[in-house]
């Protein structure tokens, strides 16, 4: 059975003989879940692709700096902010040239 990160923290607290009140607080803590998904962004007008990933990262940082307090609606109101970087243009690789075989020399 794989333990969650929270379970590992609780086990560590017990292993170092942390105060029982701290252990109980850790056991009662709920890990926050990022409320915005890709479909939410599409509904807010964000195009699928690299821009969506940059927007998700931007909104996650807003959520993190708010100490995980911003709601989905509050975050989505920032989905089209001008401060979200534009994706880098795709790099086009040059086509490989086929080497032509030189004509066989008759000896």
C-alpha cells in the first residue's frame, strides 16, 4: 500500500516524538486541491495547447500565493490576464536531405 504525502508527514512526526496536538492537527488537515481544470479554462476562452499550460501554471501560482484561498471563480477571472506569457513559437527543424547515391563507376 502506497502512503500519501500527508501520511508520511504524520509518520515522521510520530517518529521524532512530536507533540500529540501537532500530530492530531496534521491528521485532521485536508490537502488543498487546485480547483481549476483544463475544461474550465476552455469555458473561459483559453485555447487548448501551450497557452493553456502557461495559464494553468499562472493560476496555480496565484492560488499558491493566496495560501490556497482563491475559489475557482476568482481564479478563472484571471484566465485572460495580460501578464500570462505567450508560448514560444514552435521550432521548425530543417528537412533532412536525402543523400543521392553517386552513379556506379564501371571499372
